């Protein structure tokens, strides 16, 4: 798909079919994430892949979006590895770029996903569930699978509403 079309047609998907997502697809998604730019190429990300239904149920108790978590075939918890961090803001921006690469790859592969941020209030509990070290800080959880419906309509402000200076 054309990149601009891919960007403009990606939507948050919150309901999924029961069709399994292959480990190969999951690896492709994570690899795309790892090609995001990062300051000094420190690649500050770590990932936990959650497919086990029991573990997903435990994660679902840590968010208001439990139905979405339980519906997803796969959860990918994305962590900032503070042990490899050199600048918190730049590293958080790198994680954001990583997540966008992953979301676009998910969409390109015919899958759907939603970026869960509200779960960050329970980041330490998520880290404990996946046996992560204390150096890991949860940045997001992606809930993904094959869409059980279409996402909502997308809209954006016009450029003249967002550009405030041009010279």
C-alpha cells in the first residue's frame, strides 16, 4: 500500500476475531519497531509478547479497556529499557516512533491494533506479570489481532489550523 494511504487509513481497532496471529507476523511487527530512529542508536526498547489467555486476563484487570485486551489475540507490551537510556525525552520519542512503525506494519499486514496508554498507571504490575527487570518502564501495550470490524472515521484539523509559523 502507498505509505500516505497506509497512514491515513490506519485506525484503532478494539475488537478482534479468534483467528491466531502467527509468530512470524509478530516478529515482523517487532522488527519494524526496532528500525525506528533512536538517539545515539541506543535502541531503548524491550518487548513482552503476551498470548496466554490466563495472562491476558490478568493484564485486563489492570485497565479500563479489559474487553479490548481480552478480545485481542496478542498483546505486545513495549518497555523503555532505562539501563540503555541516555536521555529520557529522546528515548520516549524513540519509543513513540517504534510504536508508530509497529502500528503501520500491523495495518499493512491486514491486522488491527490499538495503542493502550491508560494502562501505564499500572505499569509496574504489568512489568511484574512478564517478569521484567526493574530497569524496564512500561510505555504502551498494543492489543492486536485480525479485526472483527472496521475502525471509526478519521479526521484531522486542516493544515492552516496547525501551522502557526512559516517564513
